[in-house]
């Protein structure tokens, strides 16, 4: 219903001579004063019982449909009328929608009525009863009044500037409505007014008094139409509830929402929610869409969106309303961050009129999420922010039931260097035109404080040092590396050797300049660990890396290959990564590269030469292991700074190795292990002539045996495994004439 008008501020009536001095408002003020006097005259006539004479436009300009500051204009299939539409009989028994007082030119109409501050358009898509109702009332003897399919508001030219002054008092208006234009029609349910209404009256008092009167005139109209709906929506939201009628107001552009499938992921929405349609099946847009008589605009205003009619053309089948919103977050593609845009879907039962919990929706604003979800997103963002620069991390892959840590190196710059076909990390547009996070933002110490930390990707690319390849990793599973600082002390080697290794490694890390006459040459630390299998060579290298808190990059000859051109390229890439990431590089079983050159095998000679040349200029930490130093090429002697020989394990060393393994079993919290029984027999186990690898294999096999027999692991299973395995060792010794492998290799000059 329209209003007579909003009263100007005290002391500034519409016939104020000061206002008449303003050419902008003189004619307008006079028109308002005339209308106020006319309204007062009608009221006095009614009070004394005098009938108000009707004019020719009483239907078009009835008090019900217009006010002194606004007008309702009806549009039937786009044609504007001042008169309210009604059903009428047409030719051939048809029923048509007609209205009186057509308008030829709306801008011209507003120009000749400067007292009108805004126009309310009510649109009817069809002028035919059969098209409009779809035979919904075929069995009735009367027709209900026609209902508009949509509604919109158009501000008059003299209202635009006051509204611009008003929106300037809302700091976040441009963020939420970056391209809003008050010169165009504003469609119901008027999201812009929903955003403004709580502070509308308060902020209006920051304007000049006449501008204030203009914007409050529009507010008066909204108070009778949309604001009750707005307040009802906010009351539900405050209780953590919503209805399907309030979903359009649930989240506004610039707000962060969270979706839970397939994992909790945050988005920043860039549009208001819109209902795409109703469907017979959830997630079934390819199914038959349901047609409904009521429009979205009418439904939302009345609070009856999608409500099932008591009588009429709805069946009892369940129907689903599909709401969509445009949103974005940061995605990780080709080694860089780019904006990833997505359409979020929300399926709601169309005929459910009761309230339900907001956090049961497929997505909802982050402010309604529980603390656990907020912490998850915040921790994810912090983890990713740390990884924007090179970061060595621990990682618990989902398929690892024991939650054992894998080591990963995250280095976006190195990834793009090794994969030049991918996009640069920051400050570029990728080939699809998506925008990357700016360089100046990425270079800051702290993440952005605008909430975008929640929008960082849930997956990044990292280098798996065990698999030696780039893989996608889950950011939520990234953790700080848990360095085993006591592992080096647990090595079963003498204390003097430990001290020497620690000294060399520590000094190398502190060294910053080369002592060689040629710059960049001979500045690395190269160590050779040689001895029989299972004596602790590889274990030593791993524990050295733990001691100095550096990544261990383990490479075997099988990884490198045998073709000279491939070997050189692979070695250079390994040593590049090793130096860049500060790794302890372990070249395990390097015998093929260390073997003495001969005139008979030129291809292998090339491998040795390549290896020598690569070592010459490497300035990192490189550990070589070999069990065939008897065939050692003499050229390597000057390039190896320290060579450690690993003798066959003594009983004391075996005792310590058994003890170390039992301690690890205890740390893992094994429930089905009789640790006291194992420790009671550790001396007996140390008497067996075994190397470290054989001891480890024995424990692994014994555990599997105990699990199969559904028994607790004890000394009995370990002893049984040793006795079975010793039969194979006894057979091998008998085949070689009673000579052990160690002695035979020594006799042949190989070890």
C-alpha cells in the first residue's frame, strides 16, 4: 500500500521559502504541498460525511496503489499501465489480462511528475489466463486476482544522488556491490536494500535534510513490504536456523562460506543466491523441471516461497529447489596459485516450510561453522602460507595406517624451474586468464588479514624424497618434521668415529668459502662408507641427516641408469636438488661408479669419468656406500675427504642393535609384544652371528608369525625364525666349501 508521503524535517516544510529558492526542489516542493493539502481535504470531507468526488483516473491513481512520493506501474508483457490489471472476457470465450491508463514514455512521465521519488514496477509475464494459470483453476467458477511474476524499483532522477550519498556511508558497499548502478531497475527481493536496511535510518541522518527526506521516503515503502521479511530472516539466522524462504539472504557477496564435501573447503562468494529451478529429483537437473504458479518475487515477499497449495495442481511427490551461488577460492595449478571459480549448489526440499539448522546445508557461511571447522581451515591456511616459500615438511599420507611420517620438500620455484611448461608462481595470468596471487602479497611475512587465509588450497605439489617424484599432497596432513636427534647416538659404531663424523658434518655446514684455488670447486664434503652388507652404512647416512636436521636424498644406481648421457643428466639434477635444498645426498651401492677403469669396457669408463667430473664441482654433503672397495678407482681417493670402514658386527654391536629395535617396538606402543621377555633374552640373541639387516628381517618375520598364530610376540617366535633362516645360511656355506661370503670376497680382493 502506498503512503501519503514522508513528512519533511521540522522547520523545513515543503512550502518553505528557503526550499523554493533551490531550483532543484522548487517545483517538486510545490507539488508535494499540493498533494498534502489534497490528502488533508479528503480526510476532512470523510470526517464530516462529505463524499469525495471521483476523477477520471480514480482507478489508475487509487490511494491503494500509489503514494505522494512513489507510484506503482504495472507491466503486462512489458507494456506499462497505471491501472491495476484485472481479468476480462475476450473474444471467443478467452480470458485476458487488461489494465487502464497505458503509459507511452516512462522517463517523460517522471519528468512531468517531479514529486515522484521512485516507481514500483509489477510485471506480468502473460496477458492470457490459459498461459498464466496452466489450467490450475479449470474446475472453479471464479478466478483469483492476477499476481505479478516479478517486482522491481526504479529510482527517479532526483532520487539517485541522495541514494549515492547514502551508500557512501556504508564502507563495504563497493565490495558487496562493485558494479551496482542506481540508474537501473533494482529487482526484488532487493538485496541492496537488505544490506542497507539495519542502518538506513541512522545513516540517513548523516545527509543533508532534504536528501534525508528523499531516502527515508523509500525506506517507508520498504517498511511495509520487504523489511518484515528481512527482519524475519535475521531472527532465524541469529538462532542458527533458516527456512527455504530466507536462503537468498543467507550469505552476501564478499562473505566466506564453507562446503563439506568431499572435504571442508572455504569459498568467497561473489553473488547472491539465486534459485535455478525445482526438480523432481535431487541432483537431477536433467530431470523434468516442475512448473509452479507463484513467482520467486511474490513468494519471497509473502514468506511463502514454494509452499504447496492446499488445493490445485501439485502432486504429493517430493520436489527439490536448486539454489546456486558463484564463488571462488585459491587453487593450485601448474606450480602456482590462481583464482578458481566455481558454482556452489544448494538443494532444499521445495515444500518444506519449517525452519532447519543452517549447518545441515551443503554449504553455509563460515560464521555458522563449529570451532573445529574454523580451526581446520585456519591451520590449513597457515600451513600453506609457510609453504609459499621452500619448506621441508613431514607428511602423514592417508593410506598409512600406522601414521608413519614421510618427508616432503615443497618448493614452487624449483617445480616451475624443472617444469618450464607450467605457469609461473605469482603475479602472472595463466593461459586461461585466471589471476594469480600478487607478488607483493606473497612476499609479506604475515598472511592477508582479510580472511583469505581460509581460501588457500587444500592440496599442493611437493617432492617425495622417498619416491623421488613430484606428487599432490594434502595440506591438512602437513606437519613439522619430527627430527630424531638421538638416532645418531644409537649407531653401533665406536665413539671416536661418531665424533669425527659429527665434526666434519658440522664444520661443512658452517663453511661459507672454498679453500680451492678454483672458485666453486672442491668445497663439498664427500664421505665413503664401505663394508659388508648390514653393517650400518645406510643407517649411518640417515642418522647423520637426522643429526644435522637436513633432508636425506637417497639415490641408488638403479635410479641413475647406465647410459652415460642419461647418467650425467640425472646426477646433475640430483646434485642440483641436493645443493638447493641443503640435503645430505646418499649414493647407495655406488660400486659401479667407483670401480677401477679398464681398457676393455669403455662405456663403464665413461660412467666413472662422468661421476668424477660431477663430484669435482659439488659443494654439498655427499655420502657414498660400497661393499666392493677392492676394485676402487684410484682417482677417487683425492676426492673423498673421509672413508670409514665398517667391520663385521661384534657381539656388543649386535646387542645394541637388538636393543635399539626393541626400543622402537616399545615406542610404537605394540600391544601384542612381550617386551620383558625380549629384553630377558637379548644377550642370547646377540650371540647369533647376524648383521643389522638380518636382525631387522628376523624381527619383522617374527611379528608376522605371531600375528598369524594370534599370539603375543616373544623370544620364542624370534628364536624359531633364526633357526629356520640359519639352515639356508648353513647350506650356502657348505656349497662354498665352508667359506663365508665375507672371507671369500676378501680372498678375491673385492672387499
